[in-house]
C-alpha cells in the first residue's frame, strides 16, 4: 500500500469525505516534499508508521498525528509543532469527531520536546516512535545526522555545533525512550548519540 493509499484509507475510516481527504493529501504531500527537507519528509513519516504498526497500537489518533506532526517544518522557527497542529485543525479538524481531533492535536504537540511532559502513555509512545531513528544502524544514523545538518544549512558551523551539542546533551541526560515497547533500543540510541557528540567535540 502506498503512503497516499494509506492516508486516504485512514480518512475514509473516520468518515472524511473523499474530496476533503484528496485535498488533505495534496497538502501533506506538498509540505513533506519541500526542498529544504532532507530528513523531515515522507520517508520519515513512512518509517514512523512502520514503527507504529510493529507496536501494534492500531490507534487512529496516533496515525493522524504521525501524518501531521511535521507538516509545518521551518528550521528557523520554534513553533513548528504548534503550527502543524493548527494546519491539521484547519484541514481535517472539522471533519472528525471532536474528541478524536483534540487527541490528534495533543499528540502532535507532544512531539515538541521543549514542552513539559504530561505523563500520558500515548504521548510517550508518540515521542518514542518519533525518535526511533536515534537507535538505527550506524550508516543510517550518519545519514540522519547529515540530513539534519543540511536542513540547518543557514546556520554557521560553530553555531550549529553548539546547538547540536545542546540537543545531544538533552537526550543523553535521561533515558531516550519512555515506554517498555522501545526500551530495547535505548543502548543503541545512546551509543549513536555519544558517537555523534564525540565526533563533533573530540576529547570533550
């Protein structure tokens, strides 16, 4: 099943009219195909959907949240998750059950790692699925790190390194994964993060 087919099938399951879901897909595809995206693209969405499937959640709200959590992505902005939630609401919010739509918004916002955690299990799982790339094989992780650098091409090397160091230290300061379903990935994630930090700051 293609990503387009999966998206349209999800919309159909929740009663979204086909003309609305087709328009929504056009927006999703266009947004995730923007030229400045090197990691936060449809491949990332497909990978997350695969992780959700393996976790066997069958959660409609989480699937919508995965589709929309990075639909707005501007590396120069600090409110991408909030803007993604706004765009989701404007496109599909009015065509879904209100409780479902509100849950989707909550899960989108949960991927903003600067927000205080609420302790909700579904939000923890959403974040773990989003961060699975951190536990990937060496070559895949290196490709991810390189893609992130390209997304921040507008930032000077020293400034990028300082910002990236803060991100790496943030993740290393506590367990990367919050749920039992992803705890087996913790060691690999920490090894990747520490290796990237050592590469950026040898001997420090």
